[in-house]
């Protein structure tokens, strides 16, 4: 069993829990494993709805920067793993509920932006510090959460926004205390699981089909710029500074 996450199935609800201390930052192989697991859950006829949440200090800090600092060539595999994971959530045949707490960064934004329903704890904060990590990507998923100008502000500055402030943008279904997060997500999941599984699967496909634009194509476009960014010495400096816990120098 992959140690970065666990899964369990109960009464049609698949609960996937990310748990990789200290910050739930996944390496290239773990992103691929996560994608495969989410796809497998959706392919299981016993699964009617998926809940993704996390243990620890925050939901997900994205990719393992230390891996990329040591093995920069693995950016290709990281990109592929991210793409596969976000697609597995967005294109999953069943609804995916994401329950977030603490920091929601990078790949955590990708998972959240790809989801059908978002529940947040009062302590949740959202940010996409890709520029500060020498990478690109995630803007397409952030744009499913925030309007265009807010996306650009968050992307250019790397600033974070807390759940109470984010509530006005409409993507959060409910804000609850952290100790109520799992119960709330499972409660909504149970309501969906009571429905006809065939009708819900049809509804998921239908709703994906009426979205404005293709989320996966948009994200793929962004990933091409990640490769361009990684060819820059500034990108290497951002990762080295992160590992050494210092300010980057340009």
C-alpha cells in the first residue's frame, strides 16, 4: 500500500486520505500512484462518490521540491503525475468531494479546482506559489475557483487567501470547523450515494460536457511553460533557495 495516502470504501463512499508528513508534498511516483487510485475508484461499480481529504498540518503542499532540486530532470514525470491526478478527479465517472484544511498549495489547488464540490475548514488557505518555485501550472484549476483578475493577482504575487475571504467567490460549498470537516463531507457524500448511481454518472458526464473550455487542454498548455521555466537559471535558484530556507536571489 502506498504510504502517501490510504483509501476505504463504506456504503458507496470511497474515502481517500492523503497522509505524507510533514506537509503532504508528493513526489513524482506518488502523484502517479494517486492518479491510478482515483481512476480505479471511479471504475469500481461499488463506488458512488469519492471524498478526498488529508491528515496533518494542511491538505496538500503540492510537489516535492526537494526531489526536483536533487533530480531536476524528473519535472517531466512530476508534470505527468499532476496532469493524470487532476484529470482523474475532473473526469472521474463519479462526483468527487474535496475537504480541505490548512494550506492548499500547488498540486492541492489542482485537486481542489478539479473537484465537483469543495468543503473547507475555517483554517484553510489557498495559494499558488508557482512563480516562487520556478514553475508554472495550476492557473486553469485556480480559475475554476476564482475569477480571472483574482487568479492573476494570486499567481503573480503568490499571496494566499483564507477560506472566509474566498467564500465570496462561490466555489466553497460550506465552511466548517476543522473537527467537523470529515463529518460534513461524508454527510454530503451520503446524500449523493443514496441517488441512482447510473443517473449520477450520467449527470457527471453531462455537467463536464457543458463546461466552458477544456480544463485538461488548458492545463497542458500551462505545463509547456513549466518546461520553459525549468530551463532558466532563475528556476533552479528558486528551488535551491527553498531547500536552503533562504530568500532567492535574482
